[in-house]
């Protein structure tokens, strides 16, 4: 097997030497929660969301003053294989729609006061068609991961990872198959709505890519370079930087989870600061989460991408934190506590 490229050495180190969460902050949150005017545990996962924020922000009083959805957009050469119902020009068109406020994610963020940032990743230069060449060379893949790390530059206190890229459900399927085993048919879904023939082309593209890259898929980062995409590499970078900057992460659906899967394959602990927003209607997403031992927060039958499910999970986190911060305590409300 070929050795891992030196281009990835710093990234492997960042994924391996990850800071731990702050358990003392969780203890403080639980102590305050116990004083609120409700039965212990009665808010279920909303209480867990506040603990999640405290643990990974390293704050006994967590805050969400600057939550942010980040959308990373990239184009894919594999669309030449007829794997998508839409042409790849739609990627740039949708980026404009995000910016102009016309997309679902734009409206969710505007309504709930969540910042939205869109990162365009060389849309005029699709990645290599994975059925006949590497998606990215190692240096470009590493550089794109590093670029994604810039997502934390605005000092968000929560990052939601989302993506846009025609053809990227095929790319995600290839990554899952390489990381978790199986063939194309085990991991592909209908994505943006391909018919049966399109679904067969997606499965065939994954299998052809495996055959072409055989012998070069021995490390998760090599798999990312060979089979991945710019938006997935950049989401990985954002995830890594967030861990080191004490920023919790909410991961969107099927494609965004592929970035977390790469991190998990390097070091399972590297995604402990990640919450998985929802189970996508793209069927293999649940299987990918199960491989990583993760449970999603929501199950709404969504498959839009663009960070929409992650933003809704952020709305729940904002609600949970608001309750934790603003509910009365038994003492302040003059409500009797639990009988001895």
C-alpha cells in the first residue's frame, strides 16, 4: 500500500490530538437545571443540548450570540456520468439564491437570527471524474481542508455544516462505501430525484471508481482525496478547526455527514463535539450514522441539504438555551420543590 502523503501530516495530527470537553461546565449546567421549575429531566433532549453546548464551548454558562450556518459549495466531474437529475450549473445558481435570500436555508436563518456564510469552492473547476481520475490531488485536498478551517474566523459560538454541489450524493456514497464497506448499490440513493436508470448509473459510478482507485484507498484522507469533493474536504476542515477553537458543531444530512465520517475514521473521538441534526430521507444516511454509533436529533423526512436540517437543530438549541437561562427557579418563583 502507498504511504500517506506528507501533505496530510498536520491534518492527521489535528484529528488525533483533540481537546477534551469541559465536564465541569456540564456539572454546573446540571446544577442550575435542577433548580428550574420543572421535574428533573422533563425537557429530555433539550436539556442534553444545553449540556452539549457547555461541554464543547467550555462554558458553565453557554451562549449562542453568534450561531452560524456555513454552506460549502463545490462541483463534481462525476456528473459527466449522468448521476444527477440537474446540470452542475445549478450549483452556482443556488449559491446566488442563498445570497439573495431565496433559498430555504436563507429563510430559516433570517427568521431565527442565525448567520449564514457561503463558501464557493472553485465552481468553475469541477473535481476530477472519480470513475477515471482522482477527485483532487493530495496537495489540493489538504489545501481545501485548510481553507475550510477559516470558517471559525468569525468567532461563531456554534457552527452548522451544510453543503451544495450537484452530484455530491454520489460522492458521499463512494466515501461511505470506502470507509464502511459495501458497493455502490448499498449506499446510493435518489439524491435530487433521479429515476431508476439514474440510480443504476450512480451505483455503477461508485463501483467503477472503486475499481479505478484500487490499492490507493488505504487511509481516510487518501479516500477523501481520491473519491471526495471540495465541499466535503472544506467541511472536514471546519469540523477540525471548531474542535480546537471550542466551537460545537451541528452536522446536516447525508453529504455533510460524510465529512464527519472521514474524521471518525481517523479518530472516532474527533467528532465528539458534533451533533447530527437529522436523519435524511436519503436512506443510507441512517446506516452511516449507525456505523459511527451516532443518533440524530430529528427525523423529518428531509433531503434538501444546504444546511437546512442543521439550522433547524440550531433553532432547537437556541430554544433549549433560552429555557435554561430564562426559566424561573423554584426559589425565585416561590414554587415548592419536590417532596422529601
